[in-house]
């Protein structure tokens, strides 16, 4: 589905144009045509592929989707695959995809399965013509910056989740089963983020310093900034994974501790029952000569001794923390 | 066993030829002879080794099989060892081998212990003469692409297996023994895939960018595409291994949790039996002066008190989740 | 909030100047203007950003704060983000931030959320004019050196904490729950330190050897010294993390050992009660022909046998360490 | 002990010569003198050290033995230390050492504490004079190839051991103690292999590609082949270590599972005994008014109820897998 | 404290000289002045710092001590910080420090908190004037070689310790608590060695091959030898850490196994007591119609049945390894 197709010259918007007018505008000096597609059909992709003379392998990748993030140069045309991350209900993460073809005088963006669009990126670019006049490279930067900024929202959600689990981990009444289930789910999500951000991070590093692809010339500082954001994200993900590994061990220790406490309680209560049972057993014996049995105080004293022994024992268990 | 022997010129099939005609066709300008062997005998390998003047060390490797994937240049001839992966029954993986010798004007492919052949690769190449006219390098690409694509089927099978184990892991009635057995088996398979894909990935990186072997010139984009697929596979395998390590810890935690729940139940039921036993013991004592014993209500009251105490206890255990 | 604004020439203080006088002094030969802000407002940052012609992206970063430590060159101007670490109450760590802009003839330092200031750095620099005459690079060094030295205080605090936990870990009466809680908290703090020190370490390596940014020329030995301190800190943090991972395993082993000891005690006491209960049970049977029952020695002998068996058993348990 | 001392010219054996004739033969054009020592005395090593003008540090290393594998160049002379691995009884590994000095026209090999000799290497070389005519480098290759091939036998032994442990691990009647003992022993052996093969692998990489020491010129393909074998060995060792770490965790899980099953059994049997004991206790009470006691059916009904309750309970435990 | 101050020329000792004579000797051609201090005071360090024109940052480091090992070049003067390791009582490790300043014609060595001195190094150097004539670089080598050789003694001590723990780990009567305590202590010591040896290893690599500091010219083989020793030490430490991690897991498994065995014993003995108690309970019931009670054989048969059942059970437990 074609969303937008706009022609710019020196950073200033000329007109919303139809797909058929694109060739005319591409030949203007300092022109930039920015085409945005959404959940594009195979025909649309093939059509624009021919229009902009894109490499068949890249067009194939765009058509098939579900690619890993990557940056490829086909001659002077850059092909960038990014994944979008959006918070979903039930703490899940929704993964979408943005494919970008960036030539000297055009940008073709195709977004699939994303919820939020990039209309605000276009507006921001149009508000700053002096920056947009850098050409297609700046559009590339603006889109990358927006995609990466949205990762941060997901990262913050994951940080909150971990914090939440941590609190439960150390509270006495939490369910170890729920903790371990949540920790495992969090691990999955961290791996998802890492799969999305790490290859993009590697790609970004090739857009500044050293040999830089043509459309990104003179934008070093901007791409370095995106790179820095991605570095921060990767660092956070790494720490989260590290803490999570420790949290899993803590949870195991807590389960063992719980087990240990139950054993203590079991042993203590077993002893509290065993004493009266044993005494009762003794006075249940059928010997003919058991003087205590005939004393009128025998029964109350027997009960009393049971009670006193249990109280003494109970206090001892209490003091040593078994009860 | 010789499967095919075909001569091409500028990407167009000339003829199916016999092994003895090969030298004639090799001398045609822009010719390409593509020979395919299947579970080749030592004699066949030696024969073609002499025919194409292959290096004795490479011929030895082809004869011995069971090599690790590798890419070696012997002068202008490339020697590539790839492993094939095919899903087998009972979730097992079947590992085969493809050895390729790629010279300027010939391709010799030897496949051993594989189930699926590569007839479709040949057909695809013949349908696209403009690509096949790139020469032996394109045949190399087409074969690598097919082998690597088949890895993906295995990867998806492993992903399904892990997902299946995960569901069982967190369900209350699964067998921890079966889970751990399956996790271990999955680990073995991931290592197998990693052994097959990692060295091939390293080899592929030498086929584009930087100094590229002669037959692969002008095919950068194609080999980069194979490389990208392998990168995706390695990433997935890495994540799988990571999740699997966590799953093993989760399983251990689940076993401990289970143990802990049994202890709770054991303790609870022990208490439920201990109370009536203790009371019965007390009234089984043989003291002469035990007023309760002579009361007609003594027996029913004793039974009632046993019952009431057990009900109270049972409800308490119930509430605290021990029962 | 503007704290200081001082002009120097060849390392010698000229005057405390107002913000509006800065442009005059910047044009003096060999002049250096050193401006220090504290919890600066957005307006202040923008103001000085324009005054010193700083890059908008760097000014943005300074305004937003909460950045990861980094070193960026914008033309001849260095932008360094450092984090400060200060011990807080309850063994917590307080994290602040210092942003530095270093040009050929000026230093702009902005510190946010730090407790201790850097007045002593200024005093030290003014006491050593021959060093300060190296210009803005030396001020950069002096500030970095001070920030890094303060990390060491935090490192020592963490070392003390770990030592404290270690002692408790191996003492018989410590609380495993408290140990695991403290180990987890320590892990978090180590990750914090590592997040602060590691990117700064990477940045520092670019300030000596190889291509060095303009303001840092001729100060190789000094920046290498800071780098060396950071290397030491990272080494210590790494070892701490390593020991901590082992300590967590030790704690788990201790919990299991504790559990094991409780089981032994439980088993031993159960046996001590089970013997008299069994004997009593036997003599509580109602057989008419039980000769022992009628003997006047029957009862005392029964009691004695209970006692002797329990004593023997108790000694055996004692010897084997179960009690 | 001197084993062999043979002179070759252009790959063809001239004569078995005495140690005192060596200098004469060294001066022949295209000559190669190959000296083999076995468990050499210090005097022998010193003697040949002087004869071939070897560097004192290398001679020291050869004398002291127990070195780590390494490759060092002293001028035009290569000094290579390799370790040999031979399967020993009781699944142990026997480690020996081979020190090689390789000059332009001589090879001095000293083997210590190895069982198998290298006579077959010499025979193989003499059978292929066209290869031996490459000079001392080819002898170096042939010896390395043989040493590395022998590693493979050890690797296969270790693979068999792991497979054997794996089978036991998942069988119900294996001894967890024996498994853990064997896993630990296997770990030790893997580390031994890794200590022997890894530094040799690093050394081998310096014998082909890039700058190659003089004696190894024109033998690129051969040393790459050795390198490839070592790469395969290292890969296998790595996977073994990885599987072994998982196997240790599996064993721990199995112990916990076993423990858990015992607890279930303990709880089940305790309940089976507790029920009759409780019922018997109730009818052992001494209340005067217990109607059941006087009924002639009382006793058989009591026994029956004990039996029926136990059968019901037994079946329930059976169904839930506790028994 | 000044220990020695000796002047050499071309490797031959000229005289023991006083500190005040040093400047005279420094100007002799091919002279070398070697000054050794022990636990030097700040004044001494400052004095020699001025005498040899050392860089203030290096002098500061020497004064403060407790540095991490490092190698720094200040112009033509090398500054090397090494740590010494000496076995201490109770298996502890004593850590000392040696700081070396090496100029073209002088060596200043400062050792702090070390027990053994380096008098033997001086003697060895004086015995080999042809080597000492290489100048200050050779003294540097001789001191490094000695320090590193002493590490080996510590390494061997740690290897013995681990072996000792391993034996205990797998013996049935060892204390798991002592094992874990010793494993933790060993881990600490390995980290200490690694902290001492690793940075020195990095430093040594800069003393041969590539660009080498002036005083170390023509001594490549010697420094490579030190480097090789350090590589061996690092390898051993790495393996020890690896084995230790496994040993900790083994210990945990052993604790679990022990626990499991106790549970089995507990269950078995509980059953052995439960049977007679249950039978006794049954015959302790007060039913009027219990024919067995009146039989004269009732009592002995009851006792016999208890005995027989327990013997049968005992044998069964015995066979299944529970007892």
C-alpha cells in the first residue's frame, strides 16, 4: 500500500506526487523523492524495484521479509533492513520490519507488521529543511533514529519487569514457580531485543568513520549518535542478561532455602508429636507392676509432663529458628 | 557413481557428454563442464582428479570424506567441503557431505550420504542462462545457496522442538526426566548444526569483499547473500543454545520445586495422622484414675476432637498451599 | 548554575571573569577559559553552547543527561561524558554525571547530581602553573584523574562488602537468605561500576598513543596513567564478579549442606523416639500369655532397655556426626 | 640415545652415517641430514647443539623437557616443541614430547617418554623421494602430520567415553557417583588434549600463508592440511567440553529427581503404615463405652477397614506415580 | 634502604660504589650502574628519581606501591612494575612488588615486601660477563626471569592443593564443608596469580618482536623465553580455574548424593520401625473377640512375625542399596 510519495529539492518540499511522476522528479538537480509503502504487495515491491533499478537479490529480500537486520551496498544504493520493536499487551513485544532503499536521489521505505508509522519523521524532516537538504542520507538517519528510540521504550519495559521479579524474588510469599516462569519469559524477550539490535549496531558502525557509503557523507556525527544509542541498548541488554542469570540462581537458592525450612518445620513438629505419643505408649503397657498407674496423680502428671516437655522443646525450636 | 556430465557455453547447455569427451569440451572458449558424482568410488575420484589436475591432498580429502567443512585454494582451483543437513525420523538429523572442485571452466561435485540430490539446482541454472554465463562461480553459488537453504528446515525443526519442551517444562504434569533427556538431545543437535554451519560461514566470508578467488569474481552480492543466511543460522543456533542452558536450569528448579511440594505434602499428612494417633495413645494409657474413660461421652468426644483438630489443621494446610 | 569562570594565560590565573567577558579573553594568545556549571539549566547549556560554537547533537546530549560515558570529537572540540560514583548510605552507590567540552582555549564542565565538587582540582591546577600551561588538555586530565580516583573509594567499599559476605558465608550461624540477598545487591553494584568505568576506559585509550585529539597532545604520559587506573578498576571489578559467581554457588552448596544436616538430625531423632515407642507398643499388646508382664521387674527392665538402646544409638549418631 | 642418523641428497638416501660424519655431509649441495634421538641425555643434546650451532636457550628447553608446545625461530633454524598423546590403560592418556630442530640442511628430532617411534615416518619419506626433495620442511611436515594423526585416536577414545557416560546418565540404574567421577576425569583429559593441541595449532598457523620460515617455503598446502586437522581436533574438544558441562548439569538433575522419587516413596509408605497404626490406636483406647469393642465382628471389621484403606491409598499412589 | 650499588663496564664489574659516585660512572663509555633498593623510603626514591631524571608520574607510582604490573616507556627509560609471589604458611601466597627503572646505562630496582632478594641474579650476571655486556636490557631480563620462575613454585603449590581437594572430593568420608571452603580459597589464590601474571604477560609481549624499546634491542630470544614462561603460567591458571569450577559442581552433586543417601536410610529405618509398631498396635486393640490374644502361641508368634517381616525388609533394602 503506497502511503506517501513526496518530491523535495534542496530540503524543501515540492509536491505530493503520483508514482507515475517519479521519473520526472528524479532528474531534477538536487531532487529527493521519498516513497513510503506499508505492508506492500509483491507487485508494488517489484514495480518500485524496477523503477529505482534495485538489485534483484535485495528486492527478493524485501519481498520475503522476516530478514535479519542488515546493511548492504548494491553499487551506490544502500539496502537497510531494520526490525521495529513495540510493547504489546501482557508484557509481550511486537516485532515489525522496515526495509529501506537509499539512493543518491531517492528513499524507498517499506514497513511491514508495524503498528506505529513514521509520519512524524517526515514532519520533523520537513520542519528542518537545512538538515533535509543533506539529502537521502539524512532521511536514513531520521528513520534509524526513530526506530532505535522506540527500542528504548521496550528496554524500559523489560527493566521494569526485572525489577518487579527481583522484588518478588526476595519477598517471603512469592511463588517460585511464577518467578521462574517470568524469568524465562524475560530471557526470551532479551534475546529478541538482542537479535534485533545487535546486527543493526554492526551495520550502523559502517555508516560513519572510515569508508562511508555515498549517501551518508557529511553526516558522521548523526550516525555516530545512532550508534551510541545502540551501544547503550546493547549494554543494557547485556547487563539484564547477566542479572537475569544471577536471578535464576537466586531463585534456585530460594527454593532450596524454602525446602530447608520445610524440613526444619517437619522435624520440629514430628518431635512435638513424638514425645506425648511415646509417653502415652509407655503408660499403655500392660505390666502388672507399674506403681504410677494406680496413683490418682498418675494421669494428670503424665499429661503435665507431656505438656512441659513439648513446651520446652517448642521454645528451643523457636529460638533456633526451626519454627 | 556418475550422475551427470554436461557441457555449457556462455550459460547455454551444449550437450550431455560422456566422461571421455570432457577434455574436448574443456578447450572450447567460455565453456563450462559440470560433472556430478554421487557416493563416488575411490577410482572415480582418482580418475577425475587426474582429469582436472587436482591437488593430491584435496583428492585425498574427497576420498576419505568425513571432513570438516572448509574452503581451500589450490592454485586457481577452489576446493569446498560442505555438510548437508536433512531432517531424519525421530527428530534426528541426517548429515551428508558435498565436495566441490571449482576451476575456471569446470565444476566437479561429489555428494556422499545425502538423500536429496541437486538436480533442481541444475535445472534452475539452465533456466537462467544469463546468470549461468558467469561461469563456474555461479554454479558454486547455486549449490551453496541450496545446501544452506536446507539447513533452515533443520533449524525450524529444532525451534519447534525447543518450543515443545518449553511448554512441557512449565506444565504441571510433565515428566522432568523426559524434559532433561530431550534437552540434552537438543543440545547435541545444536552442536551438530553449529559444527556444520560455522566453518562454512568462515569459508563463505572469503568469497566476497577483499581478495576473492578467481571463479567468484563479479558475484559479490550472491556470496554475501549466502553469508547472510549463514549468519542468520548461527545467530539462531546461538540463541537456541542460550535458551537451552536456561531451560536446563529451569528444569532443575522445577525438580526442586516438585521436591519441595512433596515435602510439604508429606509433612502435612504426617501431622494429620499424628494428631489422632497421639490422642488415641493418651486414652490408651492404663491409669486407674482417668475420669474421661468412664464417661459414656468419652469415646465419641475423643473421636470428635480428633476429627475437629484434623479438619482445622487440614484447612490451615490448604490455605497455606501445603495441600 | 554557574560556579566558576576563570581566565588563565600560560597557566597563570588572570582573573575571575563574568560570563559576558568570555569572548574577550578567548582571543588572547595562549589563553584558557575554564567555565564550571553545576546542575545547569537548559538555558545555560544553550547559552554556552552558542558561545563556544558547540555541535547541536553534543549540546542535546548535555541537556538530556543520563548518557553513557563516551568521548566524541566534533571538529577540534572534544566532548566527554563521565559518570561519577560516590558511596551512599546503606552501602548504596550514588551515580552523578560530568560533561566536559574541551576546545583549544576553553574548558566547559557541567556536573549534575554529584555531591562532591571539583574545586580541589582547580586549586591543584593553579598551584602547578607549569603543568596548567599545557592548556585545556591538562585540565581534562586533572578532572578525569579526580573522577577516576573517586571510583577507587567505591571499589574499596565493594571489596569490603564481599569480604564481609565471605566471612558470613563460611560461618555456621549466618543467614543464607541474607547472604544471597547481599550477593545479589553486590552484583547489581558491580554492574553499575562496570557500566560507568568500561566505556570511559575505551574512551581514555583514544587519548594517548596513535592519533590523539589536538588538545591532548604532549600529555601522553598523563592520559596513559588515567588509563592504567581504569584498567586496574576493570580488573578488580572482573575479579569481584568472578568471586561473586563462585560465592553464589558456595551459598547454594551451604544451603544444601544445611538441608543435609537437618535430614540427618531428623532421621536420628526419629530413630531415638521410634525405639521406645516400639517397645512400649509391644508391651501394650493384650495377649494373655506374656510372661514379662507379670514379673515385678518387667516394667523397670522395659524402661531400662529403652534407655540403653537410645543411649547406644545416640552415641553412634554422635560419632558419625549426625547429631 | 641415538636411533638414526641418515644423510639424503635431493630426497634420495645416501647412507646411514655416524654422528662424527655429519659435518662432512652437511656441506654437500642439496644435502639433508636427519638425526633422531630418543630420551636423549644432556650430553647428547649438548653435543648436537654445538654441532648444529643451536641457540643456548633452545638447547636448554630441549634439555629440560616438560615444555609447552611452541614454535620458535632462532635465525634460520626452527625449534618446534610438540607433545604426543597415546591412549594408556584404564582410559588414561600418556603424554610424551618431541622436540624438533629444523635447519636448511638438517633435522634433529628428540623424542622423550613416547611409546611409539617415528620409524614409519622415515620410511614413508624415503618411499617418496620427490616429496622429500623439498628438504627439511617436508620432514617437519611429515612428523607433525603423524603426531597430529595420533591425537585423533585419543579424541575418538574420549568420544567413546562420553557416549558411554551419556548412556549411563539416562539409564535408571546407573550410579550417579560413578557418573560424576567419570565426567570429572573426562574433563581433566579434555583439558590435557586442549593444552597439547591448542599451542600447536597456534604454531602451525605460522607455517603457511603470510611470512613463512625459510624451511617451510613451497609447502603451504601441506602445513595448511595439518592446521586443518588441528582445527578439527580443537572443534571436537570444544564440543566435548560443552556437552560435558551439560552432562554434569543433567547428572545433578538426575540426582535431584532420584531424591524426589525417594521422598515420594517415603511419603507413600509412611501413609500406608500410618493408617492401620492410627486405627489400631483408636481401638486400643480404654474407654468403657466403646460399643464396637464388644461386637464379635469388631476385630475383623477393624482389620478389614485397615486393609481396604491401605489398598485404596496404594492404588492412588500407584496411579500418581509415587509408588 | 640501599642494598647494592655497583658499576660495570662491558659486563665486567668495576667497583661497589657509593650513591654519590654514580654520576661519575654514568659518563664512562659502555658503563652500567645497577642500584638495588629494598623497602625504600620516599626520600630515597625521590633522590634517585632526580639522579636518573625519572618522570614524576613514574616516581609517584614507585612511591605509592600497590600498583598493578605494567610496563611504561618514558622517553628512553623503561618503567616496569612486577609483583612477586612467594608461598606463605597455611597455603597462603605472599605478594610483594619490584619496581624497575631501566635506562641506557643504569638499572634501578626497588623491591618492597618481598622475602627473597635478588642477590643470586646479580651473581649470575657477574658470572656471565659476555651476556651482561648486552647492558641494562640483560639485567632487566635476568630479573624478570627470576621473578617469573618464582611464580612457578606457587603454581605447583596450587596444583598440589587442587589435587588434594580432588582426592577428598571423591572419597566417601570427606567433609563437603571443608571441600567447598578450600575450593573457594583456591579460587581466590588463582585470581591473585592471574592478576599478577596477566598484565606482566601483556607487558612482556612488547619487549620482543615488532618495535622494541631501546634497552631491549638484540635480546629478542631472551624476552620471548620469559613470555613463553608466562604463557605457560596463564594456561595452567586457566585450566585450574576451569577444573575448579567443575569441582565446585561436583561437590554440589556430592552433597545432593549424600542427602539422597540419607533420605534412603531414613526411609528404610522408618519402615523397619513402622512394621512392629503397627503389629503391636493391632494386638493392643481392646476388642473382646480377638482369638489370637488367648492363644499361648499368640505372643511369640506376634514377635516372630515382626522379626521375620523386618528381616525380609532389611534384606530388600540391603539389596537395593538403601542400607
